[in-house]
């Protein structure tokens, strides 16, 4: 069978028959998600259980950590079905994204990470929910409600923290330090990888369009909902 741009690829067996360019593009995405879901759970979500201030907050943080490890497990399982070596799907095999290069120390910092980084992840998952490789599309659709819960968790706890002046200052300080790491998450402008993803319908939008949408949605949350200030975006997508 011949697979052309615009076609859907329904199974891992069909993927094995797909052109190299298609297969490698899908592999890149699955590896990246497997690695980054695991690393994020290790450096942010699991340590945050110890930072959570109340039993209720610990309970919900445990759920977030469980789901982030679960995302790794699901992406890794798909990767294994696609024939990707298990070693490539851990932080030892591929360097994690720079959004994880933040030294998490406090509960307000974790709440801001969930508010802003999980919103960024929601945009990626929304895009993959229309992916031409159907097992990846299905995985994105399964993951979506959980990522929405994580972003809502961030929003709820940030809202609660912002009820006191000290809490507002802590949340604003964390946003000022964390938000600048996020534009890079969407990749470079005029990216070749992104061009290949769009050619094959693996992804739908350009990195520039995703970033613009993200900044608008983050501004809505930070300025509209929390009444705080979103730092200026550096020309990070072109860096
Ligand atoms: Fe996740
Ligand atoms: Fe998440």
C-alpha cells in the first residue's frame, strides 16, 4: 500500500509500511512525549507532593503525578508497538525540554507550572487530537481530559493563593521566572520539522501560530483571571 500526504495511517502495522519521512516524524513526537512526560513527573509532579500544604492539596497532587507517569507509560507503550527501543524513550536516551530546567522549591512555583506548562501541553494535545496517525490521535484524545485537569488544578490553587497579598506576590514572582521558559516549548519559527509534520497531517498548525495562541490564552488566565501581569514575550520562538 502507498501512503501519501492527506492519508490516514490506522495502525502500527500500516505505519511500518509508511514512507521513512512519515515514520520518523511520528517517532520523533512519540519519543518526545514519552521522555518529557516522565521527566516532568520526576522533577516537578512527584517532588510537589512533599510541597503541598494540606492533605487535600497532597491528594490532588498525587493524582496529577499519577496521571503524568501514566502519560509516559501510554506513550512508551505506543512507542514499543512502533518498534522504538525503550532506552530512547527515557531522559537517559534523549535530552528533556528546557521547560524542566527550573529549580522547583515552593508550592506556589508548582501551581504556576501547572497553570502555564500544562496549558502549553493542552495546545499540543489539541493539535495531535487531529493527527493523521490514528493511534497517536486516540492517545491524544485520551490524555486531553487529564491535561485539562492539571491546568485547572494550577488555576484553582493560584486563585486561592492570590487571596492574600503574600500569595499574590509569590505567584507573580513564579510567573516572572517561569513564563520566559515557555515560548521555546513551541519550537523555532519556520521549523523544518514542523513543515514535515504539517505536510503529512501529523500536526496541523505552525509553531508561530501555536505560540501566538498560547500567549493570548496565558494572558487571559494571568491578567484576566488572576489579575496579575504576564511578562513580555522575548522573540523566543525565533531564537
Ligand atoms: Fe502529561
Ligand atoms: Fe499535565
